[in-house]
C-alpha cells in the first residue's frame, strides 16, 4: 500500500508539472484569442485559470481592461473586484482562479465564460459556468457562451474529456437519475494512457 501510494504521489506530481507547463505554453494562443474577442465584440468575459503565473501573465497583457480574483484577494477587496468587473464598462475581463472566483457571486450582465486551465474536480467547472447561468445571472435573452481552450492531442485534452464525462455522471446522481461511479479523474487518465503503451 505504501509503494502504491508513493507511485501515485509521484504520478500526481508529474501530472501537475505537465498541466502547469501546458498552461504557460499556450499563453500566446490564449492572449490572441482574448484580443480577438475584445476586438470583435463589446461584451465582457470571465476567464478561469488555476495557476498564478498564468493569471499574472494574462493580467500583464490586459491591465487596462481587466481585474482579477485569486486566493490572495479576500473580503472587501474580492467584492470590489467583482463590482468593478460588473459595473465599469472599460473593465471587460475578470481573470478568476477557478476555486476563488468560481463560486459565491453572480455574473449578472455577463454571458461569456472561458476556461484556459482545467482541474480534476468536475464540479468546479460547472460552478464556474454557473456564474453566468441562472436567475439573476448572465444577460437576459442571450445564451451563455462557454469556451474550453485546450491543446489538441495533449494530456490536457484527455483531462477535459474525462472531467466532462465525470460531470455528467455527477449531474445524473445529483438529479436522482443514476449513481456516482468512481469520480477519480486522475486514475482514469492514467488507465487511458496505459492503454496506448
């Protein structure tokens, strides 16, 4: 059991490194995508990240049109960031850490959500999306657009497929239409990678 735990811990460490590396390597593409979004519309967008280096690089690229919420911003400062994003026309992007900004507030008037990094907890992505979905959220009469920016043929793309599959299972369970099988995303990802070896 100890050996198995040690092997799993080492695998998680390597997986975490790969996810952080992909997040940093795709920054130029994410920045280009956001530049196009800002040029082609006058709407606001919530951009979810996981890692501080990714968020700070994005903030440096778009300092005049954005605000951010991560784990270091708490209490009144957090609320002020949300209010700035929602009420200041010039502030068009909220860069939010998925855990810190994915729950507990309403994105009223905002109908765009983008994930540029992904975690292994399926419900966090749904919670992030829900900032713009539901009563008193989003733009009235406009469907919410949600983008998942992934690197094709990478471990990240596989992670996203597994997370989305697990979220469907979790949603069915919470709705009383099924039961939650194993929701461990990492173990399923390892099994899929082993099949290809």
